[in-house]
């Protein structure tokens, strides 16, 4: 991979990577659809529309620069999520639900 230069007009400069999230219907979650390279957010959004919603299946698109995403490390799962086990009040397992509420 080539080093990015400081001149944005340089043809050898790599465009940043963008992650694309598409919402298929109103009320649903945005789902990760893929990635693309684009010089800026406006063009990334337009390119995402052209590439990931060709059949008009989307109602909303998010594009996020990949270098701006912060994620937990799967190797830290125990340290990151296990402290929740000692907070039983966050888990509604001891509530009695009425019979009318049978879908929970």
C-alpha cells in the first residue's frame, strides 16, 4: 500500500475507507452493508447509495470513516462484560408477568 501524501490532488493518494450502514425499512436497525473508499463524506454517501441500494431497498444510509470507529476487543470480553453479572437488578428475572403478557 502506498503512503498517503499531504497533497489532496496527488493521484497516488489513497482515499479513506468508509463503512456503510443501510436501513432497509423505517423502524429497523441500520445494518453494516460493506465498505468503500471515497475522498469525503458527501461522495461516500452518494457512492454508498449507488453501490448498496441499487434496487431501492434502503430508506436511510450512514457512512462512517473506518478510522473513527472505536470497538471493544473480543479478547477483553470477560473483563468488559462480566461485571454485569453482579447487578441482578438489571435483569428482570424475578418479576411476575401477568398472563395477558405472554409474548415476553
